[in-house]
């Protein structure tokens, strides 16, 4: 398509890709994984695995999109015509529907808590914040209202396109998000007793490292960089040729990792300052932190900033996930972007309602022992995303020619990159990455 949209600048592409990677995985999942896996030791392992394992997998998805300049399905069909590899693109186009079904529910929760903070309903030290959370998520109507609002905001951004929608939005939101979380982190580190939280984050205790720590770290890096759901492939297809592959991927992974650590610095010092266990799990954000905010000076202000940050982190990721099926539908069926967005949101609205109600009205419905929220989470993360990622690295490592891959990494020789590094990346994609992804898949299934 000659009139195919694209990012208007390299900076715009970088902030959009960083926004895709920076999401609930950083603000919500990373801090509690650090808390339950030994603090700094987990962070060190996480960074090492990002550099040597996850980044080459990231390159694979990026290269498929960069070379093909097409949606997930068309990308594999162009690079491997007269083959069945297009099924990988179909899997990548289905994953976002599953992910957004529960992800947007949690995005709606962030809006609810933001409203609670703004209306001064998170400042009572005696409030039962666990009951507040349970009562809200199990409600019939209120969580659906916030789900619909969150979906509308996603649709509003994506309908405007790549350059005028996602890029413009990301250029404004990402700097704002980083400034807000930095502000919260600085404040958190000034609290009495916050030093224990910083020690927990940055002083490694390798005696707590187990095989599970490595699996949790690689799984988190995989989740955080949105691998296996077509987002990076789709975004890469919209990036102009003059943008260099390796630096773009490295900058994105670096921004994602630094932001995750920054989020930990915003949360853990406050957790330790108020004598809360760092291993609170998923309830850390929506139960523990409101309790902490209610006990501190200017707690309402920081609660507002925090939940606004949660919302911004969530939506920068969800718009990138939504863009995957939107691009697929508008290019394969030759329809307008606005219509494609409506089709996608209609499906996600139905499945999102089911996921939301599974916390209350439909809580007794279980499939394979899981409620609907957990089923969508499990099937997307442990089946569709891992399968797509596994097939993608096999495709790049075994189906594509080595010269095609190495030339793309160096932008056809326009970027001088150490040949040893390029060869290392290629053989990691070819031999190591499939094994690692397979391990993640097996671990997730069993």
C-alpha cells in the first residue's frame, strides 16, 4: 500500500515503542516480582537475561516487521510466499483480543482508583482497602462503566492513526509519565525508613536465588517487552528505513528496564517505610498502596499522581496492542481505520465484560479450573504469545537466510556494527532463543 501510514520521526517511533513496552508490567508486575524474588538479585538476573536472551528475540519480531512493511499476517506471507507461515501472523493477530479482554479491565480499575484519589476517598487510615477493592471488582455495573471509558480512550487514540494518533499521544504522555514517576520516587525515598527499601532494591542477596527466580525474570522480560503479540512487529512495519534496527531495539529495552527500576524506587521505599511486606503480590498496587497513601502527609496528592501514572502506563501499552488487529483488519479487508477500530473494540467489549463479571456475577463459571479473567490471561500469555514468539524465532533463524537477517541488523551496511555481535545475535536467535521460549511455554503450561 503506497499510502500506508508511518511514524513521522525516529523520536516519535522510539517513544511509541517505549510506551508499548512500558505498561502494567513495569508499574504493577515488576515491583511485586522483585518483592517476592529477593530484591536486587532478581534485578541483576533480569538485566542479564534482557541483554543476552530477550533482546535477540526482540530483534526477531522487529526484523519481520521492518523487512515486510506489513501487518502480522501479510508479513510472514511476503517473506515466505506459498507457505503456511502466515498462520504465525494469524496467532499474533488473535493474541491482542485475548490480552485486551483482561488488560482493559485492569486499565478500568486504574481509572476508578484515580477517581477515588481525586475525590479524596483514599485518605482514611481506618478504611478497609482490601474490602474496597473486592467490592468494586465484584460489582455488576461500576467496573463495566470504567472498562467502557478505558476502551473508548483507546479507540479515540488508535482511530487517529499512527502519526497523528499513537505518535502524538506517546510524545506527550511518555515524558509526562516519566516525570511523574520520578517525582513519586524522589518523594518515596525521603520517607523515614525508606533506606531499607532502597537496600532491598539494590543490595543483592543471592542466597534467595532459586531456579524459579530465573524463570520469573525471563518471563517478566518477555511479558514487559510485549513479545509474541505482534506489537513490535506492527510498530516496526511503520518505522522508516532510515531508523537503525539495533539502536532502536536497544533503546526500547533500556527504557523499559530503567522505567521498571524507577517504578520499584517509587514503590518499595514507601512499602518499607510503613512496615509492609514487599511480597504482597498483585494486591500491592490496589490494596497495599492506598493504605500507605492514607497514612502519609500529602497522601491524596501522591495517590492521584500514582494512579494517574498507572493509567498512563496502561494505555500506552494497550493502544499498541490494539493497533495489531486494527492494522491486520484494515489492510486485509481494505476497510477504513475507523471501521476496523470499531470492529476490534466491539469484540473486546464483549470479552472484557465477561472478564470483568468473572470477578463477581460470573465467578462460579470455570473452564479448565480457571475463571474467565484468568483463562484469558493464561491462554494469551502461556499459549498464544509463547507459541507466536517460538515460531517467530524459528522463522527468523531457520527460514530466513542468514545474510538477510545480518544485513537487516546493519541496515544493509549503513550502520557499522561489530560482526562478532551480529553473528552472536543471529546464532542466539537460531539456537538459544527457541529453547528459552520453549522452556517458558512448558513452565507456563505446567
